[in-house]
């Protein structure tokens, strides 16, 4: 990844702030967690607002910088998210009329086939951060990533 003084905005979605806070901190300085969402319904409601550059009227979490000046390049989902949750969020994103030239954020889905400690066990956040950074680095570099469908990739 090229050196940049401006962090790349992302949204992280999980089940608990006890994991979200260290993940948001661990992605710095290259990535900025602008919003952390708790649950599929809140994410589907909150992300469309930030894609338009405005704060959601209500937020499910206070984790995140709240800097919505630049749209997120990815919406990253934790291990608790199943296919129906991902589909709900993807559909909400798909209904947003984006300005010309603004890319749709890629959804990064946790590959639960990868062995990992159970949340919130010690080491859980660290392995998430490592896997997220690796996948985000490839995404930013323009590499082709594997996923279950268009617009969704595994991390």
C-alpha cells in the first residue's frame, strides 16, 4: 500500500464494543473506523447515511470517529454475522443513489472456517485486526479477492 497521510475510511460491524474498540484502535493509522455498528438492522439503517456524507440520525454505538467526509471503502462484518445479515446490509447499500464516481463499499465478511479464538477471548481482536489489515491492503492494492458473491469478500 502506498504511503498516505490520510487514513482510509471503513465501517466495522460487530456484536460488542468490547471487541470493536480494540479493532478500531488496531486498524490505525492506515485505516479509520468512522462507524462501528451493533447488529444488522442498525447497520442497514446507519450506513446509507454515511455513504451520503451525513451522520445517521441515531447510532447503535459511539465507537468510531464520526468523520463522514469521505465514504467508506469497506463495511467489515464480524463473526456473528450470517448470510441473511450480510444480504440485509448489502441491499440497504444497493438502494443508495451514490454520486457519479463514488464506489460502492466492498463488504468484508469474516471467514469463520479460519481457526480463531472465540470472542471476546484474549487474542480474538488481534487476529481480526491482522486478517482485516491483510484483506484491506489487498483491496486497496487492487488485487482480486475471493468471496461468496459480487461485492462481498472473505477476510
